[in-house]
């Protein structure tokens, strides 16, 4: 870790100074500014959570409803669909399905999607399709270290939707591709709808966002320290209050790296610090309160990656890197010091999200860069939160101490994710900005290690040119989630 990553072990004056600034009497009682201001580019939103009528599905958009048109369907992050695939005119259910019109002889994939699976567990793929003639030489199944598939050419009718299923007994694979395709011939057409993968025999509850809406395009600042702008916000619910970090803050003639704030449950900000809690421009990803202590997770942007000895310099595509992540702790926000919780540059937990449930704090993570496709999870007993040696990592079948054995729990970038546990529904809920749709999306799971559902559309961005990012769940109550998001 480079020396300039040290934390400002300042006598952080946020609470004491703010009390004096806000009251003028220094007696410690907190008052709100009677003339509050606002902080733009920080959005407050909410969504209802309803039972998913289509049930649990590990695939994203298995009914092909959300991605309209060829270009949006051909996502490099989740679905792969070839150039001869387009939107069908007569779906089985919903408003859309997939149509393939083949003009060649040979194998052709129709739809492929990568998912993370657990070792020694069974998964079932189901789908519906119809085609140009009887006995289509079509296949469905899973591709992993070894292929697992079935031929579906027992169709007795053409131009009629029929359902097919295939069960895969996984042994060692951690990621597989659920696929549908086959041996093609000229003038062949077929249509596909309602692709689904579930753990075999599972009846997992699954939920989906409903009536998601932005309730405010700025946050009310009732502190006596006026904030002109902030680039990013993290948030943590702590009892009835909320606290977090504002990143790249402008206060009059001062530019601060990271500032601590506190807010009421309605996200009205009531205190804002006047000194940066970090000595350099570290980027916050998450915060959590454990046993009365505040923790904030940061990483440091270290520029673009460079070609390695095995890379072709002409075709190499750079991505951003980090030279390490670090967690800082505080006592009531007055002083901040560096902890021993550090993850190196190659770690799977450069970007993180926290959620506590019972005795465990779960840390969801993703590596540096925007091209990583996997998300991981670690856990630690709350009483040992500050001890790096106590952390365990999900390895596909069990929890282990070695981070290098960590297995992905979902496939597809989870940019600046946030996770919350809904006690009334016994469900973990994750929100983030999707590389597939460019919108805020939602996934859910009964366990932190999954299986996780595919992406479900949460909120279309109000301004596509500058999308919302880094959504932070601040409260979940029964059938409603409230969250904040940032906009550059």
C-alpha cells in the first residue's frame, strides 16, 4: 500500500464543529438549519416489491421482454444472440419472443447466457419453441468444463409451441452457459420464448420491482454547512438514522475528497463535515455500522491497465485498475484511522457492498475495472469484523478462508452495487446499474451466496446521457425499498 493512502488521523471536527456552527452555544444539542439548501445530482427514489408472477429464474429476461430490437438484445455482458436473431411477431407469452431465420448449413446458437452455479447441485433448464418443420435437430442444455445437453428433435408438430426441459447434474463447474441452438439448414426458422433455469425442484420465492420512481432529484441539506455539489454518495442505515460518505465535495472555495454526513430516515441531511476523512481522493463504495463503530470501504483509482507479456498490444483493451482497497473506521465520526482490513489490487473485493443479517456481516465484492463479469461474497462474524483473518469466502460449495478460492455468485457486471436484506420476505435484494440495459436493475436471492435471480428492470434512467449510478438502499420496509443514487 502506498504511503499516500494513509488516513487523516485528524481530530475530525464534524460533529463538534457542526454542533457549534448550528447552535452557536456549543452545548451539544443538534438543530436543523431553518433555511435548508439542496444538493443536486443526488437522487432519492423508491420502489414497491411484488411477487414475481413468472417465479424464480436465474436467467435475465428469459421471456425476451425488456430488450427491444437486435442491438439491445446482443449484449456482451449477459445474452449472446447471433445476427440472424430478431424479434418474433407471435410470442408465446408477454409481448415479445425471439425469432431465428437461418440462411446457412451448420451449427447455430440461438440464445446463450452465462450463469454462476454451485458445485454438486442440479439445475433444470426449460423453454418453449416452435419451428419450420417436424423433427428439428435442436439442442438445449449447459456448457461448462464438459457439455451437458439434450437433443429436442422429437417434436411431432411444426408451427406449434412445445415445452422442453433438461436437468443438469453439476459436479465441479462454477459457471456454465445455458444455451439453445442446433444444426441449421437453409430456410429454417424457429421461435423461442420463456427460457428459465432454476435449481432442480426449487420453488424459491422471487420478487420484482413495481412502480419504481424518482421522488427527488436532489437531497435536502438542513445542516449549517452548505454543499455546492457532490459527485457520489454512499449510505448506511444505523437504527433510525442514516450516515455515509459524500465524494468529491465542493463547499464554497473548498474541494474535499470525502466528507462524512448524517441524515434522518427521510434522507434529510442534518450534519456535513468540513474536513475530508481521507488524505487522498479515494473512492467510497460502501459503509456499515458494526457494534457501534462506523466503517467505510474505499478503493484508489490507479489509471488504466497495460498490456502484459501474453497480450497483443494492438488488440489489448485497457481497463481501469486499483492498487488496493482499504477500509477505514471511526468512533462517532470524530476521528478516522486506517484499519488492518486491506484487499490487494488483484482482489475480488475492490468494490464492495455490506449487509448484516444475524451474527454475520456479508461483504459482496467485485474486482477493479468495468469489464469484470463476476460478483463474489464474503462473510465475517460481526464480533470479528475488523480481523481480516476471520473473513470467509464462498467457494461454490462451502465457505473457506482463502480469498483466491472465492467463486462467483452471479454473472454480469454489478456496477457499484448495494444489497439489503428484507426480513419480511426473507430475501436478499441487490440493486445496481446494469451494463446490459444501462438502467438500474434488481436481483434477489434467499441466501447471500445464491442462487441469485437474473436482472429485473428497476428504474429507467430519467436522462440517458448521464445515467444514474451507485444506487444505495437506505431502507426496506415490507414491500417498499427506498434508495439514493448519484449522477455525474
